[in-house]
C-alpha cells in the first residue's frame, strides 16, 4: 500500500515585514550600514532574497522603512520632554543617538534611503516640527536673525554633538581634557544655552 503523499512544508514567517525590519536593525547595530544588504537581511531572517520585494520593493525601500521607525522612536523619546525645554530635548537627542548609533546614522544618510518616501517624510517632518517649536520658544535668546538661522544653529549644535559621541570623539576629548567629567556631564555642559 502506497504511503499518502505528505504536503511539502512551506515556510511561514508570520509578520515577515516586521521580521525583516528587526533583522535589518540587528545587522545595522551590530555591523553598521556597510553590512546592510538585501541578501544579508533576508539570510538573517531565514527567507529568500526575493521575499522582501513584495514588502519593500528593494533595499532602499527597506532601509527607508527602518529610518522611518527611527524617526518615530526619536519623536516618542523627545515629545515628553518638550515642556522641559530645549536643553532637556537636546540632551535626549544626543542620548538617543548614543543608544542607537546605527539607526541614528541611517536616519540621516540620504544616499541609502528615499527621502521622498511618504512615511519617512511624515516621520521626519514630526521631528522637524518639534525643532521649530523649540526655536519659537527661544525667540529672542539666540543671536540668529531668522527662525531658520536659529534652528540651523541649534540643530547643528545638538546633531554635531550626537555625531561626535557616536564616533567616539567626545570620549577622546574627555581623555585629554575631561577635568574628571563623565560623557553625560560633558554633553549637559556643551548644551547649556
């Protein structure tokens, strides 16, 4: 008597879109942007390279979705601090970058993400709106003549500190001239307005 034919086991991942984003984020934080390839992400997820295409189209689509998550997390981090003022928001911005260096770097890499992606543009705009609100709160306390100038100066200060922290350059500064400060104390001091 012939054995009944068993149906082939098919691979079912559940929420493949979320799994691909988790894998991309893991690779990003562990190995950096350079390691983010569609093949590496799908291999890490345990699916074929073509499995990502229906969800993201291509690698740029996947990385844009991941950057969108980064902006959403940044907004969620900063929003509760808006009432505490620009200093608290600035410190939290730098700390976010230090806690999520790969994600933070990806969020500002126009060469690998699509800034025209509607979800990414909306999430980025929320962050931008928050910065504009903070600059409005500081009106008269900054030497720039325009709101745009004040915003650019304040963002450059905070973002510059974030990049220096990610690259380990603030720790090098502390080693040379730290005066017994911790990294967080240096950031607090540098952001005093």
